[in-house]
């Protein structure tokens, strides 16, 4: 059961291992033309002639009946996107397991990949757990760790965790088949929850420390992205998207103030400042700070932010 792209390598690695069916979210309208588009994982299943189920709700009685008739030994869940009922969890003969992209119990919930970078964690990983009705709260079967790079972005860590997941699943399935899979309860005193990110979460608050903002800009790339506001030559408030990599500087000033426009754009933060090189104004292409400053009305002392 999966919908998000992070599940693609795991599903692709398992297609020859006796996959009974794929369960994924219904096709969704995408883009300005609202073209009905299937999840990428569905396209992989079609190539391999694997049956695809796309219930509007995983609690639908007809869906549960159809899944029961398939008599699955194990149900594997990764980035599926729906809450599963107890009636669902009772269907597989051996177990229903979930591959979660954090080192549980740290970061239950949706935006766990971004959260690890944003917090400055040294490691992330894949945790395989038994699924229970509570969110990401099941007993742990195993964890696979990897180090977070100094310049790692949310997109880069997403892809590396996606590549790590098949190894974690293979080992978990071997243990389940042998009847040796552990069930280690999560330490509830160490639990943290991360909600789904929205586009507005990427609005930069220059009152934060420069080091924290540098991590956030990396963590939120490519989604939801980070941005700030500025006033153009005609006095219009415009949005400016900011990309990694940015550099932390010790120069200080009033948060949001422009400190330098000499080829890089240096902005004061709550502590220190950030040197920005990659950015994109509304309605324009991505460009370097030097290119942007050729036509921008910025001067030392100007202020960015809402």
C-alpha cells in the first residue's frame, strides 16, 4: 500500500516477490488543466500486471471484502495516506507493517524528513513497525540508519531514504517468515509529532538565528520551499523564493535588513546573517543573486519580510 514517490523503489524491488496487489490512492486532477493523473506507483504496477485497488476509503466494506479474498500474508504500507481501521489490520495472516521515514519514536507524522534536517539531527533512517490504529505508534521490528549530510536538502534525504527502504523491508520480511521478527515497544517519553507542511510554512521569519534558517531552507527544498517578500521598483510587494545553498555569516543587524548587495545578498537574522545566492522572484526564472541585483531596487538598509 503506497502512494508517495518514496515508496517507488520498495515496490519496484518487491514486484517479483509474490506481490498480490497494489493499493494506492485514487487518480487525482493535476496541473492547470486538472488532468486526471495516476500515482507513479500505479504505473509501475500496470507494467508488471499487478492488480491495482484504489478505494476512496480504506474503510469501505467492499474494498475490505476484496482484500480479504486475496488472502495476503503480509500487508506492507509506505506513504499510503489514509488511516487504517482495525478491520483492515486483521486481514493479513502474519502482519501489517509500515515503513516510516524517521528513527521512531522521533518524528511520528507526515513531514519527518524535513523535520530531521530542520532540527539539525545527525542521522535519519527507515523504521519498520507493526501497524496499529494510533499514528506511527506500533512496535518496532527494525531500524536502518543513515547520516544526514552537511548540505543535505529535504529532496536529497527523501531519495536516499527511498533507496534504503527496500533493504529494510527485505530483512523485515525474512524475520517475519521465520517467525523471529521482534516487537520492541516505542519509548513514549521520546515521542514527537510532525504535522503536514503547508506552503505558508515556508515563509521566512528573519528573527530566527541564521544557522536555524540555513537548515530550514535546506529542509524545505523542494517542498514547501522557502520565501520572503520585498518591494519592487513600482512599490509592489513581491515574493522572492530562496534556494539552498545559503551561507551563515557572523555579520549582524536588524532582522530582515539588507546588509550587503555586492554580488551576494546578505540578510540580517536574529543572530548572524545569511548570504543568499540562488533565488527566484515571482513571475521570473531562477537566478543568482548577482543577476537579480542587477535589476532589483535593493540597497543596504532595505528590509525584507512580510
